[in-house]
């Protein structure tokens, strides 16, 4: 379909991102529904290969059954697809501790704008063979290629996983804790609105997730108890936070350098992939 | 392309005017040291070698070469293991004089450095702030950060902390045509051209300045040595640790041939010489809970058949255990005059089967394979000590290596985990990647270097690149 396209193609996964970015000038939508599902999962390797249209929810269910997870947990909704998460390089509250899309993807299969089927990277956890087309595709918003399958690095879920709301902690003390010897998986200052949504209305509260073995988490908890009042919340609180606090994506405000323009022209010379989305014409 | 008519003397004089005459080498005797890197068996003489002393000089040199369309090869310390820094009649640009640590920001945990700074030097400089640079290739006492970025270098502690790619935040790069660009991860929008640049093996341009992530030193470290009566049992223990979700800081396997070589050398680390294999396992992190992690490692090793799991009692004992591992390649120098250091990655559940096959391949070809590798990543280093002057032995080594690489590819693995493709692995690229994928790699290279003057002939076989004619590659009768 990419090879035969006469006009622009609008790439669509679950459709959760369609409002973002500049208007796409496209005569057709390219639906990726056919590229859904787990292709290969070897829990002992902590790697998984899935179709790009696989939802984050399905990925979570599949890996959770083996005590593992794909810890991207990006801002937004688990109805979104892994393909869109990578195409937009969407991070989440756990990115610093657990990795960004570029850190957790081992390889991608895609169709580039010239109609080539590109199988970049691989399924093993360390790989420097050839030029890195995987990193190139991640965060390219589908303007270089349409991602159809991805190979991901998984992690074991921490044996202890605790979510705490901490109230009344001084922000300097919290900063020291976050950068200290027992770093949390995430630490987020909460506005009043989201604190209320989570069922607690205290001012100046923080949401923290602690992960590790039981002793580590207990030690971190004890340290936090000295900083403020701690309330344990369900881990699902993070799903609410990821939905409610998702920042506006920056698709339309790209800093188009000449090198980036050359990359775009080289991989999609006819401009068929999401044309206009990144306001490249204005650049 | 290269203007063979341009006399070396006049080019040398012009480059000498930029960097100082004594930093340009043209005589064959002085170029000898730059004819190879750490990969044995390859010698390529550069046309001349030039060593800029500042970022401005580096840019000026690249622009001077661009004027005449001359090919060039960037070189750090020449510790590479894939022939990547060999310059066959090209101009060699050495960056080792660019060794300024420009800034360390302890609060942001970043360092800004020139490309010739030695890996271990940065870690020493960061120590005052309780920080270190995490990627730690075995050559870290000599290799440069610019070379590390070009190769996307790894090291034992990359199992937990990630490879070079995960530790580079920004690069200032001079493109082969002399254009200056700043590459980042695209966090504020933009393609991740930094990700494309890291590991591009000197084919996309030369980094003039790098901003790197520094990692806090762990509160506590425990280093263990587990000793096994079979390689398969050590591999099995590795697979079980990974599957159990334990992430050691490092998890290294050494087989008997390696243990013997180390113990007979000045780097003797006290490894049990009757063991078929040892695992060197390190766990680090907060003091709280570390004991529990170490106990879990011990239990898994014992359950997989370890005779003994020893713990380093103090920093000196830990240093000694690591010294044996890091100097294992050097120790093999006693066994034979030359050493092929291979590099491949396989899925971690297949380690035991692969090691078994590698042993039979070695036996079939009458060569001695020593395994010392990053087991936790599935990153194999089957090494063969040999005499490169013995044609028959060299042929057998070559044949064995080919079979080992083929076996790794068939297992769903890859041909290099951290050493790069360079010249050495070119023949395997077409086995590993489809024609379309290799062609797309050529496209990426050409956006950085349309004339392919930077490190020509490396990474992707030339014939894999279709002629770029500005038209889409249409196949199967499809029309646009």
C-alpha cells in the first residue's frame, strides 16, 4: 500500500493520537489492525515480539502472567498501541528509572516511505550490527516508516511494589530522597485536582512508587515515613495519573534542521507518510 | 572521490599549517603504529595521519579534506576489535589530543568531554562527586570516549546499567562535508539522530564534543565467584538468574581454558584451576536488601551445580577477581602470539546449547576456543589463540569462526554485541539482514555522508547499496 500510494497516507493504530500535530494532508488512512498480537514470547529471555497494533493492555496481560512487564507505562491510555507509543517516543513517569522507548526496544520491522520492508535490530538484548535504524524509527511519528512489528526488552516485575501518597514532605527533602541511595521508580508532585481524583485532598502531596526486593522497599518506606504522612494506594493509581496528567505531545513544534529534512526526504521521497503532521512544509 | 594526484607532501603541509607540522605523520615508519587496531591479521596503511589539538582544528581538518573530496577515518586509541579504525590509503584523523573534560555537572549528573578523553579518566574525574561513567569496556584504561560512542561500546556492567547508547545525551558532530550539527535524543521533538549516530562506526562524521550521563556510585557492592564442574551448569545458572528477574550489576562467565590462561599469568586472580567454568557475579545498589540479592544468586548457582560460591571479603579481593576478568585477553597472549576476540549475542535461554556447539566446532577444526564473556547479556566472546604466521592454523581458525557466527545467527542472535562490524564482520551482514534493510542502512549513511568518504568500505558491504536515483525503490511491478 505504501509502494502504491498516489497521495498521502494517514497512519492509524488505535486512533488515540489522531488529534495531535498539524493537519495531515492525506487521501487515505492506513489501518494497522491486522498487525496485532503476540508473535513470539520467550519469558526466560525476557524478550517479546509483538505486532505494532497490539494494545498496551494486551502486552501487560501477557507479560504479567509471567511475572514480567514492559515498563514503558507511557502517559495516556492502555488502549493505545505499542506501535504508536514507539512512533511517538512517548515516555511516562517511570522513564528515568526504567527506560525510555529508545532504551527498551531491541528491533523494529517497518515499511519505509520507499516501500522497503526494513527489519532493523534484532531480538537479542545487545546488538551493534549495522546502522541503527531502530532508534531512527522511534519517535519519527511514522514519517520515515510504518512500524509493523516490534521486539522489546522486558523486565521482571519487582518482588515488592508499593505505591505511596506522601503528604507534607518538604520539597528539598523529597529531592534528596529521590536522588539518594534508595531511588524510587517514580516520584510525582501532585496538584490538588489529581490528588482529589485519587481520593485524597491534602496539599503538597507526592505520589511515589517503590520497587525492589522486600528489604529495599521497607527501607525506602521507613525513610519516607520520616518525611511526611504516608498512605498506601493501589498500583492502579498510576493508570489514573498517566491518563489524567498526560502532557500535550509536541508533534507540531519540531525544530526542523537541514539534516532532519534530508533524512525525511531520503526515507520518504514522495512524502506519502503522514504528510503535514510535523509541519515540515513550514520548516 | 580520492584525488590520487594530490601529492601527500602538499596535503601534509596544509594540514600541518592547521595542527602544527609535528602532528602530521607521512613517513611509512611513523605510520606503522596506525596500520592496525586490536584485531589481528589486518594491516592497512593510511595515506597520512593527522592529530588535531582542538575542536576547531578538527573541524578545519575535516573541511580541508572535504574540499578535495578525500576519504578519512577517525581513530581514538585504536583498541577496536573489528578493524573499524583501519585507514586503507585514506587520511587517518586521530582524536587522542582532544582530551579535555570540559565540565562535570554533579547536580545534573552529566559530563561534557572531548572525544579523546580516555574512558577510565572520566570515571576517575567523576569519583570526587560520588559518580562514575557506567559503560566499562575491558580496554577502559586506554580506549577513548569518542571511540566508545562510535562503536556503541559495552562492558561487563552494561548488564544492569546499559550500553553507551543509554549514556550519551548530546553530541556535537562535524559531518564529512564540514557542516556542524548538534544531535540529541529528540526529547523536545525531532528525529533521534543521536541514536542513529551512536554506533555508526565513524561513518556519519566525527564527534567534537560529547555530553554523557554519569551514574551515582552504588552504596554497596558484593562480588561473588561461583565455581562449576561443567560449562553447561554455569550457563544454566545464568539463564535461571535472568529468568528469576535478578539483575546483577555484572554476570561474567569464564571457561577452563580462560581460567588457566589467567592463573598462569601475572594477572592470577585465584580462580580454581580445576573448575570447568566460573561465574563472576556482582550485585550492587542500596545496602538494604543487597544481602538478600546475593543469597539468591548463591542459591541459584548451587542449585545449578556450583561446587562453591565464594564472596570477595573486601575491596582488594574484589579488585583481584575483576583484574583476572579484565586482563583475560592479555593473559591469553602467553598462550599464542595472536588472538581472535570474537563477539556475538544469542538469546540467553540458549547459552548452554551454544557453548556446547562452539566446543564441538573448535574440536572439529583442531583449534582451542577460550570463552570469557558477558553471560548475563548472552554476549559471547569465543576467543582463539593462534599463530597468524601459520597459514594452515589461520585457515582453521577462520573456518571455525565462520561456523560459530553462522550458528549464532541461526539461533536468532546477532554477529556483534559491542565490538562493531568494521571490516571483520562485513561478510556476515548479508546473512543477518535482508537486502532492503541493508539498502535502508545505506540511505541513512548517505544522509550524513552522501559521498561515503567517512570510514569508507566499513559496516555495510558496498554492493548492498542500490544506486540512489531519487526515485522510490519500486518492485514487483508496482507503479507510483
